[in-house]
């Protein structure tokens, strides 16, 4: 899909491709295959796009930690004590809680704005991302 969009992106003033990966690309846990492998592939995609298309088109990846989603809720509910497991996982994150889809959306919007393109200090790591 990125290749199909490339000619259109190249016509933009500050084009950006944002790819959502996962912390599982870097540190995973049992029973995560093939999710972790797919997410590692997305990290490689971002690296390849950045090399091939930069600096004309920026390619950035976001690899969040646990995010409060219906799928995460299903995962927690599979444990004998879902609240205990939730607290254990939340404690692994620097902010002491799971992230929200709104936070990841806001980060993606920021990454698509002109600010990151002119910043001397990439990459950006959201505080909600941490490897369990």
C-alpha cells in the first residue's frame, strides 16, 4: 500500500508515512506468535521506507505498549484474576497505567505535523510505551 501511495506522497509539501507497530517487535511474551513477528516486520518496513524515501518522505513508526482496547480487555479477562493481571501490566509502564487510543492518535497527529520534521532530536518515544 505504501508503494501505491508513494507517487502521491511525493507531491506533498511534508509527506509522512506513519506505521503502527508494537512493543512486541522489540520484547515479546509467550503466546504472541505470529503477532510479534508481524510487528517486527512493520519496524523493518519503516526502516526501509526511511532509507528509500528519505528525506523527501518521512517514515515514522509508533510501537506502543499495552493500550486500553477491547482486545486488551479480552486478554485480561482470560486470566483468573483480570484486575490483578491488569495492575501487574500497568505497573510495568513508566506512567503506571495502560495507554489510550486517544494518546496514540495524538502522537500520530503530532508526528504528521511540521514540528517533528524540523526538530533536531528525533526519535519520539511516547511515555505510555514500555516493554513488559
